[in-house]
C-alpha cells in the first residue's frame, strides 16, 4: 500500500507497549481498510494497542466510525529498535528540604539525563497496611522543579518505608497483618500514583519495590484485578515492578519453567534492582586493578562471583515477551564498594569515585546492550551512594561517563514518549 501524504508516523519501537486512542468517544468502531498492522499491534475498542514484535517498515489505513460518521486515518513509518532510557534516581521523603531536591535536579539537568522519582509511603510498623505517602504538595513541587529545569521524570517508584527506618526499611521483612487490607490500600495508593504519572507524562509506574512476600506466585490472583483496574484507569501508563535478584531467581528457576502464574506476566516491563557483585577486588587507584572489560564480563557470570545475571534476565524476558528495565544499579564510592556489593556489611574503604565510573561504564556496555534492555536508573543522588556533589561544580568521574554517553546518544534521555 502506498501511504497518503498525510500518513502519521506512530514512532513505534520493538517491544514497547502501545496505547494510541483514535477517538475521544467510546462508542466508535475501528477497522483496518488498507495495509497491515505491525506485528504485535491490534485494535481494542477505540485504540491501537499491543507491543510491536519486530523492527521494519509499516503502512496501514484504518477507518474510524462514530455513529454515521466515517473518517480514514493513514499511518506509516518504521518500527525502530528497542528504546533505552538512562535516568538518575532521587528520593522524596517527608522531611528533606526541597532546596536539596532542587540542587539534585540541577545536577541531573547538567548531565542531560532523565530522572526516576522515588516517593516514600510510610507505615507505622512492618505489619501495617495503612500507608501515609509524602504529601501531594511536595510531590507536585518536585514535578514543577523538574519541569523548570528540563528534566523529565520517566519512572515513579513508590517505596514502602517505616517511620523509624525510612527508606532503609528492609521490605523483604514486610509482612502485612492482612493481605486483603494490603491489596485494597496499596491499590488505592497505586491508583493515585497512576493518575500522577498520566498528568505528568511519566512513562513507567513501579507497582512494588523489593517486596518478595507480596509478589510470591501464590498471590497472583490478588494482583489480577488490581492491575486491571490501574490499566482501565490509565491505559497509557506502563507498569513495572522493581524486583530483587531473589525474585528473578524464583521466576527463572521455578515459576516460569513450571508455568506457574505470576504477577510479572501482567506487567509491561520487568524491573530489576541489579545489586550484584561483579568483582571481589578492592580497587587500588594508584595502580588501577579493575577494568571495565572484566566488569562487563561479570554481568554474564564471568569469574564465578555472581551468576549470569543478564542471561537470567534475557531468559525470563524471552518467556514473558516483555523488556527489562534496571530500576536500580549503583555502588558506594569507596575502593571496596564493588567487592562488598552483595555483602551484609557496608563498604568502609577510602572514598573513590573512579571505581564508580568503572561500574557505570560497564552498565552502558553490558545490560544497556542487551536485546531486551529498555533502560537503567543509577542509584542514587544522595549519600552514601553520592552519585553527584550538589554543593560543588566539579563533576565526578561517573557523572562524566553518563554525560558523555547521553551527548553521544541523545535518545538515551529522550524528553518525550
């Protein structure tokens, strides 16, 4: 089919979830009257939906019918390679002055990066099902600060936090006193966040973060109506979850091979907090003893210090047929920061930011080159991870790695989707 001169390019990318309404009315009919939809796309109600499954050119016409009216729309373009997003995480709690957040956003803007916004939802104790999120006024203020600096927030990531420990609360220990109450109340929080995402052009909403008890396969039936309700309310917001390496292991080893239903099958993107040990070396800046090449190999299990993290992710995504997003990756800027990445004790070695740059370089060369990876978010602006120094002008080596990557490939920090 030869497209008309007015054919619209849908800016499609392989495996990227698509929701493109074709009318503001609900009572419409759509039908393809010329050409063929890209593989993976379909008509549902008044919208084009699905995930393109292959790159390449497309051209098609649809007829939009509403009552007695009929109009023809033409579309043509090329389904591009998988989209990749590079962001830096910042957190919004109830007390940190917004002047600090403004400085963090200034720093992110200087790099040209996007941002992932962590919003704390407080509980009184590790069994509570009553959530008190950061005030809407503070959340709206952060979006305004980001917009004024040209920083796009691409991911909103609610974190359950205790009043006592804040975001340091180990969410694997969160065991709600009532699962019924948890899913009702958490669903209400997510509904609010989905609306926030829709209002502020946020691409992804994370529905959990490091909560293996709630994401266990046995709770699949509880997630189905909750996520269906979110999609019905905000179909344009893409849903992910910030899984742990334990959750990845269970999916890879048991649940997917055994064809056990799991809430990951309901998502648009598989999120993973990639806290893995790529080397056991303590960095020696005076005689550098860690290379980017060995860290790149470590992502696939070389050296035997971790399993084939990328291989597991790709196998899981092969089965789910969705891409993955690294929702957290980072390290404390100390010479032993990589060696103690998975340890129960935090690093205590001398401060060093060169070793951070090695890790971020490996992220660009390993996961961000995977056929299934749609992005990564660097953890975190604040100490102890200290991605950037918001009170001085000098950029840290890791910041320069990201800034150079975005300068060379601006699509890594696209400002629209």
